[in-house]
């Protein structure tokens, strides 16, 4: 029978599912794509009808719907925002833990969901990082569907990994936003500087403040703290004295210019310093003074007053005035120091470039070399080196050596208190004493006449994975605070990249080891039968897949199979191993026909894999006595039959393995004349691409026709060379190919 409800998840299946989902999540850095991948994969893996992710809004302390799957417009309109305690997601936010509603709670809490979707909330899981709720994952299913304990464990594990992914995506998004804002600010300052007078900029801001707050008069004054002078550069009523004037430090002026506080009052006795700047007495009834603050310094103040009548400054008006004051202070500061803004832009672009390297380079050594080459250009030094913590606690590995005299991968002992403290405490240190470094590094610095080295730890959370060394050859570099902050930003990206790359490398190594075990180590030694086979992995950008093939010599009968598991990664590879072993076990039954072996194998596999997975398979038995080939095809590309030409074997269209456990497979039979050849292959061969064009069945037949008289291995080699040339040596999927010649 077909699978009707979720089966309990084994630990291995659960880990494989988690690995597959997080591998797909790891392919994205943008927040929305990360969230969309997670909700899609969870719903597919658990066969859920709908799901969504709410992001927590700190400013309103509400949940805002960000990504959804399977939700209708009525639900989206009614539930796009949730308060604390509202619905299942709001309840999870309130209790700060996973909320799985009981049957009674589903009727009470999930009434809206049932009405709008026809189903109920199955669980609401808060996504938490360092004790702070970032989001809430909500899953929906029919009221009779409940989470199994295995499914709950899987979702809890995914939520922990999702918190990390959201943090990484938010960091990248904030960095991108900061870069965009800096670019806009730089363009605005450059344009204004080129086309407008500085006073005109401030006049515009003063006019904007008047319009937004409906105060009739707005003035802007610049403050010169070294002389304690104040100059009104914008005076809408044109009644301020020209030029800088001495500032009387009364109680109000101290609050504004020394403490940076906003002051509002109807009592003009509080503003004795203000009268000093008026040309004549005015009947001012209300006044608001907002300091222009930038980087902790008061650059001036925004004065807003109302003559003749009293004006009650509402909190919103004060907030708007403070916002405009921030823009005015930024305009003043950036007009004074355009060069520092350009430096900030260069730093932001450099960090974005480093983040891009982390997102695209999987090999940790290549990544560190790239970042080590980028860092000196951004910091303004001429050399760098990178060390990683070794396998032993007191060892370091020199991954990027300081010079050519030291080989990559050199292991040395941690020596010197200052250098060791970087790995122990995780703090950036400027080291002047070269004896603090291990011998190979110390001797290199002596040869290069290095005077001081900035050592920045590479730490991922509490785990210190290595250190970045920055220095100048032949002279001392005085590192500024800005340069140190930038170096730590680059080191932070490097540590994330190294950790992610090591994890990726370990998973790929495991998968490749499993996959290589699928290639037969020995060929059957059968008189009158010749073999040719090969396996080509996809390009470096792709992950290992689930292609496999096998032969079995059964005393005059030769079994052959070739298959392809849907998906990639460790999970696909482990399923391929399970399928191959299962098929072999049933193939040893001498009485079993290909259709029987396929049916038995499908029944086992359907119980072991998830609903969204399947295996295409070609399986057959070559009877060397009557020269026949009995075979079954389960959704696999048809084999080639070569004898006085090249044709495709006729195959019955049948579903792949793992979709329906009750499928009965039909077998077919052909005769094998002398010197006939069968060619089996996986879909990566015919789906190889060149600028959108597929190699296809036609390309395969044309390639085979060129070498009809060749030995099986020569035929295989020629076809693969043809495919690689066609695709520009950039394969999107793995390829397995087998040729069997019956003499």
C-alpha cells in the first residue's frame, strides 16, 4: 500500500533530513530566501499543508508575517500582524517556548486558523538566539494530524540552526544596508557640495523642520566649543546678530551644549543666553532647543520658537525635530570631513567583499588566502599572515605564511604570553616584542625587519579558530581605532567562513567516501563479456549526488543495475548505498525475475525514504546461455542497444522506486546477438548543458555512432569526453555510465 501517514524517523534519517535542509539553507545569504527555503523544506519533509514564519518587531513588540507557504489571502489579511498572546504564534512568543495546542486549545486558540484555512496550528516554535526571540515558526495541518516526538525533535533542531542562519543573514543585510546608506550619503554630500552653498543646505533643513512641526520660526546655530561661541547661520526671521557671539553658559546652555539634552519650556527666564542673540526684544512665548549631536560631540543646535502665542511641543514634534537635528549634524560633519566618509565607504565595501567571499568559497585554505590578500589593502599595511589552531591545544598551523621561507601547513608550538593570549582570551593585541611569536614566524619577522604586528583573533562564538596577523615590512605601522575595528570585522567574516567551510568539507568528504564505495572495485570475470564503466562527479560548485551502479555474477547469469537518487548530499548518498545493498540481497535469489526483484526492493525502499524522495533504476539479468536480456525500468532513462547501429531499448513507462510501495513492475525481454552492446547511464549525461542547450538523447546516440566498433571502455571514454567538451567541463550533475559487450 502507499504511505498514508508519516513513519517514525530514525536517528539517521532525522540527521540526514536536518543535514539536507541546512545544506539548502546554507546556499543562501538573503534573509527571505533563507526563510522561504526553511518553510518549504519543512512542509515538504513532514507533508504539512501550510506554514509560515513571523519575524519579531522590537519597536512594536509584535509578530509580523514574513514568509508563508499554503496560506490563502483571507488568512494573510487577518493574520499579517500578531500581538503577544494572540493565536498560537503569539502564545509561543508570550511563553517563550514551543506551543503545541491540545485538542481543546485548538478549538479556542486556533479558531481563526480553522475558519480561514480549514486546518489548525500544529505547533508554534520560537526561534531564539542568546535568549532573544527572533521569529516564530508556525506549522498547520488537519486537526487530526499531530507532531510525532521525532518530528518535534527535528523541528527543534532546525529552529536552533535557523537562529544561526537568521543571525548571519541579518548581519549581511545590515552590512548591505549600511553600505547603501553610506553610498547615498556620500553621493548626497558630493552633489550638495558641488551644486549648493552650505548655508542653503541648512536653510532647507530648517524649512523642513518648520513644515513638519508647524512651528513658525526655526533657526540653526553652530557651536565652537574651543572659544565657547555660538553663530546663527540660519535665522528665518533674520533677526539674529551676524557672526560668532560669546555664549553665556547658563543652566539651559549647559544642558544643551555640554550634556546634549533637548530642552523645551514656556518660561523664557530659562533661556537668558537666547536673548543675547536677538537684535530687538521679541514676544517669544515657547521655545524648543535641540542639540546637533554627532559622535558624542555637540556641533550646534536647532532653535524652534513661536512668537505671540504659546506652542505646546508634542512628543512627536520633539521626535521629528531630533531626527532633523541628526540630519543637520550629519550634514555639518560630512561637509567638514568628506574624506572620512570616503574611508567609511571603502571599509563597508571591503567588509561586503569579505562577506561575499565567505558566501561563495567553500575551501577554507582558499578562503583564508583570499581574505589575507584583501585585508592589507583595506587596512593600509603591506603584509599579512594567518594561523589556525592545530589539532593539539598548544599547536598552531600556518595556513598563510608570512613569507616563502615557511611552507603552508607548517605546525609550530604556541609560544610567548602575548601571542598565546590571543588564542586563550580572544582579544586583539598589538605586539612589539617579536620574541612573543613561535620560531618560524619570529625568524620571518626578523628577516623582514618587522617592528610591530597586529594580531586579531578569528573567533566563532566562544571558539577561537585562529588569528590574522597584519604588519608593515621595514617600518612600524601605527594602527588607528578605525583600522583595528575593520581588521576585527574581516577576522569575524574569516572565522565564520572557516567554520562553515570545515563543516562543508567534512560533509562532502563523508559523502564522497560513501559514493566511491558504490563503484565496483572488481569486475566479474566472465568469458565472452567485456565491460566499460566510469563515474564523473559534478563541478566543485555542486554537492555529491546519489548515482550508483553494480554487477553480480550468478553462474551464467549477469545482473546489472544503475540508479539515481533524487537530491544531493549525504542523505542522497546514504540512500543510494541502502538501495544498492537491498537490490543485491534480493538479486541472489536464483528464482527471482527482474520484476520480482524490483517489486521487493521498492517495498523496502518506500518504507525507508521520505515522501518527497525517489530513485530511478534500471535493473536486468543477462542470461549468457540463451543470450537474452530481461529488464525492468523504473523511471530511468532508456539504455542504448548497439548492434549494426544505435537504438534505444523500448521501456515501459513506470514510476520510480519509493513513491508507491504497492507498485508491480513489468519486465521486458530482448535477444542479444553476437557482438551486441548495452549502454546504461544516469540523467546527468543527457542533461549536461551548454548555454541552455541539452546534450540530450540525440547527442548520446550521435556520440555512440562515432565509435561503433570500439571496445566498451573506449566507447565509455569517448562519450564522456564528448559530454565534457559540450558542457565546457562544467557538469551540473554527477554522471555514471556502464557499457557491456556480449561477444
